[in-house]
């Protein structure tokens, strides 16, 4: 997400690079953020993505799995220590 929103393109040769690149490594030209990588565009893309796939991802999310696992671990630890 972050990587997408901050990707830059060289004005001179069109080379694309990461957010930390201020000058094109290929031709030394100025880097700019492409229109379709602007936050608004990405937000729109994410909204669509969320509407379509978020419920599924949330259901199978690792966070959900790990939180139930850590609860089990906490219970186990407590009963072992006492
Ligand atoms: Zn360049």
C-alpha cells in the first residue's frame, strides 16, 4: 500500500523507483509521482478491493487466528504457572 502510493517515475526516461529515490538512478533526472499512483486513486482502488474481498479476508485473517492462538497460550501459561 505504502509502496504503491509513493512509487516515483523519472521525468526523463520513465524509470520507476521507490519513494526514497529523489534522482533517477539511470539518467539522473527528476522523479515525480505518477497520477495513477496518487493517494486518491489508490484509495478508490482500495475501496473497490475492500468491497469485493474484505469480508473474505477478514474471515480468514491471520490476525483472527493468532489472537485466538494467543488466548489459548495465555490460558495455558496461566494454568501452568498456578
Ligand atoms: Zn531517468
